[in-house]
C-alpha cells in the first residue's frame, strides 16, 4: 500500500531530488571558485544567484517535461533529452547572472554544468539500472538467469521488456549470436559472449538456468540445428514467436508472448503455405460443406475456408461440443462477414444427409469425418467400417447424385499397405472415391498425409501431459518412426488439392525426413528442462494392435507425378476391378449388419491385397 502511494508522487520526489542536486552543485562550485566553503563575505551574491538558479532550472526542466517521463523505462533518447535540458538550464542561468551583473567566475559555471548534469544522469541511471537488473520479481521470487540466442530485433525487444517489467521471471545474463562482428559487444547492456555452437559451455560457465531463442528471421534447418544444441544442455528452452505474433499475443506484456518450444520447431522442414490466389479461387462464392467440421482437421479447414469468402459454409459434425466451439470462434473472428451454419448429423444417416443436399445446393465437400484411433478400431472394426467406409459411400453417392463440383477425401499414410482396420477402411475410402470419379461429373480426389501435430488423439499432447505430470513418457517401441506435419499444413494441402483436382488423384505431401519418436520424446524432455531417463523416464510399452514401425506415403505400385506445387505430388491410381470391388462392398455391409468381427476382418483382407494384417482374437 505504501509503495502504491509513493508511486503517485514519484514525479514530485524526482523534482525534489533534482532540486537538491542543482543547489548542492551550485554551492560546491561557488565555494571552490571562491576558495571558501563558509561563504563569508559572499552571502548576498550567493543567495541572489541561488534564486536565479532555482528559477532557471525549474522553468527549463518543466518546459522540457522531464518529470512526465517514466525513467525506469528510459532509453538513450530520454537521457539525451535530459542532457539538453541540463545544458539549457545552465546556459539560461549563466545569461541571467551576467544580465544582473553577478560575476560568479567561469570556473563556477563550468563546475556547476558538469556536476549538475553528471549527478542528475547518475540518479536516473542508477534508478534505471536497479529496475533492469533486479534479481527478484514483484512477488519476491528469484529470477532465472537467462541466455538469449540471437542479437537481433527480437532480442532487443525482449531486453527492453525485461528491463521494464518487474513481474517477469528472468534476468538476461548474456547473448550468443553467429555474427562474429557482434561477439564481444553489448546489446542493451548485455554482452554477446559467443556463437550458438558454444551454447553448452557458455551455459555452464555463466550458470544459466533458462535459454530464450530470439531469432525470428532464420531458416528452418538452422533453427532445428540451434534447438538441438540447446537440447543438449538439458535446460528449459523458450522461444520468441515472430514480432507480429508476439505483439498480437502478448496482452500488453511482450514477455507473456514467450512460449515453450513446440515440436513444430524441431521438424527441420519449411512450412507448407497455402497460395490462396493461385489455388483458392474455387472456394469463393460457393456453398462448402466440411464433414467432421468440429475436429482438429475439420475445424482448421473451417478457419481457412472462412478466409476464402464462401457463399455459405456448412459445418457438419455428430459431436455438438466441438461444433459449438468452432461456431463461436467463427462468430468472434468474422461476425456478419461470414455466412455459415452448423448441422449436427452423422454421415451414417443417409436420409438426413440427402435432406441437406436437397436444401443446400452444395458445391464443394471436404470429408474429414472419420473414426481414426488405431487401437480402438482394432477392437471395434464394425464401427470403423460403418463410419469410415459406408459414411463415405453415403457422401460420395449423394455428391454424384446432386452434382457437387468437387469432393475432397481426407486420407492417411496408414492407408498404404495397411496393418490395421483404421488404415484398411481409409484405403477403401480412397478406392470408393477413385471408383466414383470414373463415371461422375463430380471431381473426386483424396489427400494423403502423415501424423498431424496436436490433433485429437495424437502423441504430442500426450507427451506434454506426461511431462507435466512428472513422467513416465510412454513410447511403444524405441525404433518407431513417423512423418509429421502441422494442422495448418495438413489443411493447406487439402485446400491445394481441391484447387489442383482434375478427378481421381491421390495427392501426397513431401513431408521431409521421418522423425524417430524416441528422439522426439527425448528432445521434448530436454527442452522442458529435464534429463531423459533421470528426471523423466521413457517407458517402452510395445507396439499396439495394428501399429507398424514405419509409415509409408506410397504403395510400391504407385508412381508419383509432380504438380505445380513443388511440395505436392500425385500418386498414380492403382487399377482394380470395379465390379469385384462393389460386390465386396456388399459383403462388407452384410458383415457389419451382423457385427461379425471375424467376417469383417476376412472381407477387408480380400478387398485389399496389400493389407498386411494379423487377425486378432475376437
């Protein structure tokens, strides 16, 4: 309470300090010039001069508005401004005393100018420095010693924020940068001590407790290299987003925009960006339906489609909670600028779907609704088939009947040489789409990609939760590898595929190098500030039913063709007998009607020659 009351009168306290400074400076200068600190015989001249001094300094400092500045946030411009004010006040005082025929001597003016300016500067600088290097935050907690990676704009911005905010948890100790010209120099008072290659021993020498990655303009490859070096320190690593994201997400405090390192930062691959002008025109002024629109992929589809100005966006989902969340988000973000609606329905319900097709005149469909959890679908194959296969068949049939222009099927790398029911059902969905495209005016395509970071049921949120709980992290096998992409990237691919679609294609993304899940887990542990298998245990649980060590993006029979987008390829369609395929679908439907798991497994194996499936006991 006392501190808050003092804050109200800070400018008056600063004025009082300045008042003492210039009066004492004048007394000392006057006494030195007259070789007498007792001032005997010079009392009248001293008092007259003192009155003029206080009038001049008070007037100039007020006109320069020095007391309206917040000096704990002061920068070099503020100190320069204060210096000009001090010189101006001393000059005015000199003119005033000479005008009144008070001959104080040159030495008095020189000493006064030097002392008053220097002490005034030191007062403000010490106050500024105290705020900048304080080792405790407002709550009295010790601040963590921080190493900043990068000496560019982001670092300068964060150093400024750290110096201003007493609520932040960090004190910058040193900086590393690969620009050799910066090494040995200081940025906002913090020394650049070496390059990024020296991070481990710099952290040890300077007793660093947390690392802040503050480079916004950097290639993905270099970013991954530096973060891999940071991971070797086993210190907590945080990252500064790009400047625009930082300002937008900081809620008034830029330090709040600092985030944990995400797996996306470790992929070592340039992100896929949707070229709206080139590929997105087929969405504008069209009625677009997104099935599974409340899910992780479906909701991101809705977000990006909303930016492409559709005539109407129809969000279809069976789970009302997810649908409600994306509905409210779109209302907040777009308001009346977007026409959209939410339909709660199952893709298994043919009659409900047909009613929608009759009423809505749908132009484009993105089919993201599916059961996708591999182990659960192993024990519930009838549900996977009913939803994934026959739900898709319902939509494809209606899209053809009601002359939908484009139908984009969301597929998965697990459809390639599938070893599980979920993958097998998605492969059948691809076949349904390819088969229908042969005799339909609708352009049917499928989009195949790998694991999506942060999607519902994916491994990364599970790892983060396990680290938060202190472990162990569960990995099925030490050699298991996966391709990864972000949700926005997956949706970018889907939208681009729609723009490239001529009908019958299976689009495949160049997803870079596969990632070893064990290495992913270890990096997440290290970047969270822990030591793998010491602080956080990695526990191997064995491959789950239907899981394989390596995912594939193409079957051996499929060749690839380049597209106008260098990151996207087209898999050559595998030929199959449509009559036999349709008869097999009938057999599969009969098996689901009796809910016979064995019969379902048997038909799936017959339908997909590449289905490398171990029959589970049921």
